[in-house]
C-alpha cells in the first residue's frame, strides 16, 4: 500500500487498522506528491478525455472515451 501523509491517512484509526491487519506501507518522502504514479496516470487520462471535441458528460460516454484512447 502507498499513501501520502494526508491527515486521514495518518489518523490513529487508520494507522491502527494498517498495523492490526499486517498491511505493508511504502515509505513516502514528506511533501512529495509527485512521487505517486497514480497522480501522473490521472493527469494523463484527464488530458486525453478532454482532448475530445465534445468531452464526455455521461458515465457511458466516459467509459467509451476511455476505451477509445
């Protein structure tokens, strides 16, 4: 598992759950949001979807646009 140091990720209840369930968490450098690969993927996907002449507005259109790109 990987997460940044956002408050809801470091809350006692979250930390306890992770520890009790034996979940391994990758180290995360402080103030490094650019280290998350999902952020780069989301950015790429957003740019591709809005590159359409008519951006998708319904879920079915979004699914189709994601498949096409």
